[in-house]
């Protein structure tokens, strides 16, 4: 969808821990390229537990089809069976299936040739790497206990704002934003300074936040783009559980989502070098023939 308003909403939709929904997906993709299993699992479940469950499975399957399928045809049935099992399971016992897929992908070889050509308009080749370390062609099976570290955490007696300092969070991977045409609107940099009723509106586009708001009788006002609590007691109870007071968080915590201004954007050349591919042909501008 090319609707700029819709695109802007996707960019500013906040996940459970207040990341951009689009940047969380981008961070999952790059974490897989880095073969960083723990970080890949973090981003996968950041999306999943934000309520984008089917979307996360679809996204992971798209990643497989785009960069893994040619080198790993054996994984197709593995992925299809796990997704099918998840759809057919009525409780959360199969939520670990997502982790099984992500973990296994993080161990496998991938090929970025088609991705770079289709998405970045460059022709590249995959480097031949002289590496004696064999990548195991195994399938990882995770259990519900394995994904407990990624479950949504809450506070029991303290203020919700104390939670972030206790979480093991990862910074959103933003250094490829320009390359991937992820143009974050200026308003996102100020979202952490918005009053509760305003930042909650962006959060309300995530199913997990919408459920929290509705449980406390909050109302989504699409005209004013605010979340309103008609009953003060409901708002107080909501804040105890879910007001992270992000504008009061330490700088390094805010930067997990907002980024660090000193981080430099990476070029296509740097991207290819990082992930063992070489540019062989740059895109050419089409000549315009005047008639």
C-alpha cells in the first residue's frame, strides 16, 4: 500500500516495549543476517507479543522464501508444519514454534542476490568464503520454557516505569534505514516526550496496547488522535501497570527505540561487505528521449 498516511501509521505504531513496528521487523531481518540468534528471537517475539502474531509468522516465512529457500529447501516443510500446528492450537503451547523457526534460520546460510536486486536495485554476487566451520543442517525445536525470557514482563508492586531498567532490551537496528527506505517521520523522535494520552494513541495501533486500554475503559479518539479515560480511577490503574513514563527514562534506554544520533547510516557497499556479497553492477539511470 502506497498511502503515505497508512505508511506513516505503520512507522509510528508502537510495539509492547515502544519500538517502531517497522523498525522491529527490520531489526529482526538484520539480526538474522548477523546470525545473532538471541537478538533474532527478541525481535521476533517483540512483534509476536505486541499482537502481530499472524503477521510475524508471515514475515518470517517471507524472509525464508526471499533469502533462505534456494540454499535450504529442506526447511520449507519444517516451517509449513510449525505454522500449521500453531494455527490449529487453541492455547499458547505452540507459541514456541515461532522461536523454532527463527532459531533454525539463524543457523542457516542465506543468499542476498535476489533481495538486493529486487529491493535495492543492485546486482551482486555472493562471496565464496573460505570457512572450515560447517553450519549444522539441523532443525531446532524450542519448548514453551525456552521462550519464557521473551514473554511480556510486568511489575507487581512498583511503578511500571521501573520495568525498563530491568529488561534486557536491544537497540533498534537503524543504520540501514536509508538503504531500506525506512523514513521515520520527525514526530517519532518526540513520541517519548508526548503526554500519556498522545503517545498511547500511537501505541493503540498495536493489539496488545489496544487490549490494555480497553481493559481500563479507555476510548480511542481518532479525531483528536488521543486516548481518553473518562473515569479517573481507570486511568490511575492503567498508569500503575502500563505508564512507562518514557520521557523520564535514562538516555540509553530511550535510545533503544529512538536511536543514537551518532550512528552513521550504512551504504549499499558497506551492507554487502558486511554480509559477504560483492557489487558487480550499479543501477543505471534510464535515458529520457525527447520527442
